[in-house]
C-alpha cells in the first residue's frame, strides 16, 4: 500500500470513529484560497500586531521587491505581514522569466504580485481558474472578474487563463510549465474529493526539474486528519504524501508563514480567524454576541510552506511496471 493510501485509510477510520461518518461540508470547496465563496476584500483584520515595514518603493523595475511594493496592489499590502509574499516566493525558487502557474488565484492577491513580476521579466503567468463552462454562476463570475482585472492594467502583461476544477483540468500543455503555485487551496480539493488528482495534474504540466510550491493551513500532526478537511486545516505529512504519491520529490519546508499562536481548533474552523472572521457556522447569520477578541489576537492561521520538485527522470510508474509489480506480488 502506498504512503498516501495508508495515510488516507488511517485518517478515514479516525474520522468515522469521531464523527459517525458524516459527509464533509462541500459548500465552501473549490472556491480558491482560504475564504471559500466569501468575498475577499483584501483588508486585514486589526489584530493588534504591528505590520512589517512596507516593501522598498524605490526597488528596480522587474525585481520581486518592485512587484511587492507596487502601488497597483492597493490595500493588499495590509496582509503582507501574515502572507510574507517576498520571502515565500524566494523560497519557492521562482524564475520570473519562465512559465508560472497559479492554481485558483481567487481574488487575485498573489496575482497582483506574480503577473507584473513575470511580465517584466519576459515570462508567462497563467491563472488556472474555474472553467468558463462551469455550471456555477458564481464561479463563472469569479473567472470573469479575475480576468477583467488582469486586463485592466498594462503592468499585468498578457495574462493567460487555464482551467482547473473538480471536473477536470486544462491548465497548460503537458511538460510546459516551470512552476506551479497554490496558496491555501489543498483543503478545498480534499473537501471536493480530488486532491490526489490535483497533484497528478500539477506533475503532468510541469517540466522535469520544475517546482511545486504549496502554502496551506497547518493541522498539528498529533491531531486527527479529517479526509474532507472540513476545518480548513491539513497535516503537513498528508500534503507531502499527496505530492510524493504523484511523483514529486520533497525539497524542503520553510516556517516563513508559521504562526505558533494558532491552535487550529476554532469553533468555525480556520474561518474563525482573520481575514474571514466568522462568528457563526457557514450559511447562518452573524452572531453579534460571539467574542472575536481571542481569535483576532491570534491573527491569520499557522501555515506550512512546502517546496517540491518534479525529478529530471520521471518517478511515476508506468502501467506496465504496475502490472509487473502486481504479478510479482501474486507469485510471491
């Protein structure tokens, strides 16, 4: 049994024992980013934590520092203290002259850094968003809104669109991408039941030697993993297993987006924390009596930041190799 299959089986048993086999809440999955279908205003909740110094506005055009300091980002910069975009992208070893894919760019928070940076260096930025043919009006509107903004300012360059959803993917031609990036989305794919396929899709579109960068809300490895990730939190070991099962090599981790104050056990999941700041379960009216103070004091979630690489030689077994292995096992 593969490492991922073993983790999945153990986690499923734990969930059934703890929750009576309840169905995961899929109403918030597949929306991109950690806010689900909630509108992301880009504003950070006031947590009493002093923000980091703003990026150097005098940085040379085309540098990552320049893109992070861009005036076109507007209020996005208020969240840099929690998302650490420059340090995160440096850790991911991104070459802006290459072809860079962002999976589910959502409201465009990272796109407003990546697209100008990549365009200024002659690369290609692809926002893999919901298909234009999606049956969901909200998802079609999200795609249209994202692409309209990317076309509204020359600084973004010629942004390309890819498709990615539970129903399939048309991200880019196989072997044509230098980096795939995803920010706080793995829990959505787990809730939708296609996380394993997602990592396989990323492996397919990457060139040999290409990188996969993942940021996700982190569940302590000592806690039970809900296979549907209904709290929004995922074990780091689970994400690593997903990637390695798809054929990736694990390069390393960074604590640049860590928050030791986050206990990952909030009444409304990760969405209890800023920037969403829920006061009641999803779909119910806000509760004005709910005391937000302790959750605002925590700030945004504790997040893993992981780097993977597609090996120069394909690690995924062919069907013939799998058949040979099965036959050998039966004979033994």
